[in-house]
């Protein structure tokens, strides 16, 4: 409980910093006035149309990826598992890239997020069907790796044959991941998938706690292993698909956050989900503040910064695991 309170306070502080900081700093009084509708027109535009949607998007995406990573690590009993391990992220990015390649986005602003969600759901159903037919965790991981590799190959093919530089730039920007220029309408489009996925993952907590004893012991306690896998995979698929639809591809957050939180919840998988979500949300909000403040000619993409920070931590985690720690 103490860790949860501290993490929540950190997220609130990060959110306030995200609203205050940018190319033009805004103090807390002006933020409050703009939020209540009494501030200047400029402050209201900056808060309601730029910074607040951007901050909420980073929070939702981080929470979805962090909770999905914690749940998948518990389900697969592999500390190196993360949302991309089942191929959902890559499949969602492939569907979005395909929409960009064929110019389908000209039909309306909702085409791109709908395409990403459709790709995520397709991959989720494939893995969910496999989860019902096999008892092997290794088989699920291999199917996910295969989906990720195949999706990455198809994305490379689409970029190789991009019809013009503008389409190529759009595809690259989507793959790099960002919450810039997101609106409240974008949030409303992705929020149902994110929320349903998160609720399903939270409903799987008791099963994840039982799985920490091993599959045979969990079944002895009455756990329906197939149902547990289905709930976690569908929940992670929906949450990750909604995250990709909202922000593009953002890696490593889903693996790093659970590892940082795990010692503070006594390695209990049931208590790990919510703190992991809050920490991942805080990390992405702070990362988004950083990309806004870095003195670069073009704004650094959020997914790039997340990978630059997360990859070394991932290597450190893998090295400790190899050493038997």
C-alpha cells in the first residue's frame, strides 16, 4: 500500500510538471484558471488542446504497457516477457503502416487508430486460439516471436516500396512512437480498448498469484489454466493494441516497470499489476516532458527516448538473469 501511494504521488507530480513545462512555461495558478475556464484563451488552448491530451495519452499508454508486461511475466513465468513478446505490438504497427501505405488515412482521422486496433485484435485472436489448444508456454512465446518477425518483415517491405517520401515519413513516424498532436478525440477512440484490457488484466490477479506456485500446483488449487491464459492474453492484446493505436510503437516500458516495482511488493504477482501500471505511466509522462525540453531542431520521438533508456536496463536485467541472480 505504501508503494502504491508513493507511486501515485509521483504520477501526480509528473502530470503537473507535464502541464507546466514546455516551450512556454505555465505556472500552477494559470493552469488551475485555465482548467476552470477562467484563464486566458491562449492558456486554455495550450492546456486543453495540447498538453492535457498529450499527458493523458502518455499516462494511458504507459499504464497499459506496464500492466500488460507485469501480467505476461506472471503468466509466462519469464521475467524478460513484455507486451511485444506475443506479437501484438508489431501486428498493430503493421496494420497502421498498411493503412498509411495505401493512403486509407485520407478517408478520415479514425482510420489509423482503427487499423492499429484491428491488427492488435487479429494477433490477439491468433495467440488466444493457440493458448486454448496448447499447454506449452514455450509454444506461445514462439508463436509471438514468429508474429513479431513476420510483421517486422512486412513493415520493412512496405517502407521499401513506399510510393512517395511523404508516405515513408508517416510510416517511420508511426513506428518511432509519439503522443504529440494527440487530441481528446484520439483518447476517446482508444480508451475503450485500453480500459477493457486493463480490467481483464486486473481480473486475472488471483490466477497469476496461483501460477507463481507452478502450473501443476495452480491446477491443484482449482485454477482453469486455459481460461487464465485466455484472459491475460486477451487483456494484454486489447491494452497493447489500444496503446499502439494511440501512440505508435513504444518499447521496453512494459518490461522495465515491473522489474523496478517487484521488490517493493514482495514479488507477489497479484500485487504487481497496479504499481507497474502507475510507474510505467509516470515514466512515459516524464519521458514526454524530456522530449519537449531537449534542445533539438526536431522533437525527439517518445519511442526513441524510451528505447534509449529502457534498452540498457533490459540488458542489465538479462545479464543478472544469466548470472543466476
